[in-house]
C-alpha cells in the first residue's frame, strides 16, 4: 500500500517541509523547502505535459514492436529448437525477441520475423506456414477492427517499429530496488517487444546520460509506477528530460571546447561501464544491478560516469555537487523551465463554432 500525505492552505506560508526517507522502512527526516511542486520536490511549480517529441534535440524514442499474434509468432527456446529440427530452413527467419523482462533477466525468447521472407521460401516451410495460418485465424476472430484488418498480412507483426540500425534499449518497467535502470545497446537483428523503448543510432553519450544518476533521479521523480516499480515513459519522462548539451536550436552549431571535452569524458566513462559489465559475461542485468550483488567494479564505473555527467551539467548552470536526488531534480526543473521558455507556445485547439439556430 502506498500513500502521500500533503497539506494545503489558502495562503502561502514560510516553513514548508518535505519529509524524506533514506530507507522507506525507516524513519523520515524533515527537509525545509522554499516551494513544494506537484512532484513533491523543492522546485518551481511545473506540471510536465505529455509530449510527442523531446524538448531538446535528442534522438527520438519509440516503443518496440507488437505482434498481436495470439502467441503463434513467438517461441521459447524449446519451441525454437523443435522448429529448427523439423524445419532447418527456418533458421533464416528466427530472430531473438526480447521484452523488458527478457532483456533484464537475460533469458531471450525468439520470434518468426518474416518481413523480408520471399513467398516461395515461406510456402516451402510448412511448419512456419501453419503458425502464420494460426495468426490469420486469431486476428480474424478479434473484436478490434484494426486487428481484423491485420489478418490480411498474418506473416508480419501488427505494429513494426523495429530499428534497422543498432539502438539503445530502455525497459518500460524496472524494479524500485535498483539504483540504476539498466539500459543497453542491441543490434538491429534483435527484435524488441513493446515493453522496451528504443533509441536508434544512440551513441555512448546517450547511453552515459541515460545511465547516470542525474537521469535516474529524474525518472524516480516524474515517472509513473507499476506497484512500486518505475514505469518509464516516452511522453513524460524522456521527451521532457533536459539534456546538458542540447538546446532547441543548437544542433547545427559546433559545440564549444568545454562541451566537446565534457562529451569526450562521458564517452570514456560510458565505455568503462560497458567494459565493467563485460567482465561478468555470465551475469544478467538483473544480477549486475541488484544492490546486493552489483560488482564493485561496475559501481565504481557508474560513479565515474556520474562525475562526468554532473560536470557536463555545470556547463548548463548546475552546481559542482549535489547532496541528494532532490537537489538534482530541483536543478533539472530549473533547466527544464529555461529550455522550454525557448520553445514556441503549443497551439490551442480550434474551438468549434456553434451553429446558429434558424429563426421562426
């Protein structure tokens, strides 16, 4: 059970207090605040809108793909092995398939990816064709018109948003126990489900910032929740996030030397995080990011990454150090206000004109 206790008043008053918990099972400690915003942090009164694009010139984020197949295009390891024994030619159309849970726990499933499969090859694989026929039947029986329409193309995922280049995967849901939400690079051959977000053509700077304590503090403050777990979103979390380098009109400008140095430092630190992960090839992201089992080498790499990211935010007016996540989020809201003040005001929807009633 979760609850928030908030006091309201008609007049502004000094002495506002936020009670924070170092341990949710322990006792709170009082922190004085100049203002308490809707996200329960000492920051300006900002309500983040749902956005379709980032406020900065960051790379677009998309949902993964959705099969809407009744399970007939998806295979576990045993089903994949059985299919390949019966249908060796199917090896060319079986791809690794990951949901957020699969990605974090390192237990992949598989799918039939028939997007570029020639019709002659598909007809020559009766076991695969039976699964495609089952998809068509499942979609025809759906109560949704869009799903019934997709019965005309049963070999394809109903919603295909698979990147064609390497991409960064971000799980939609992650345990509240983790200090860092695990993100990682995947090849275009790995198909991801809609429970994973993708950022195509992401680089080490993108990975470093999204893996940092700065970004994770933002997530914890503004994301939704599933039980107590963090529920990442494109429209609220990612698209409203204030990046340290990007402003709405700076993409065409060559960054100055300090920004270039900050980028290089983040790249180096982000690479060190990936190298630290690689030392434990038999461990899943769930193993690596469990607070009780996180390897010291990986923790140190993240601490160095945090230092590099924090220094980059100094170029955007951030302090040299933060006492806690609340200070990070307060600064990010200030930066958010500064960045969004440069954006054009959203267009108001046109009001429908009332038709005049005809006179007698």
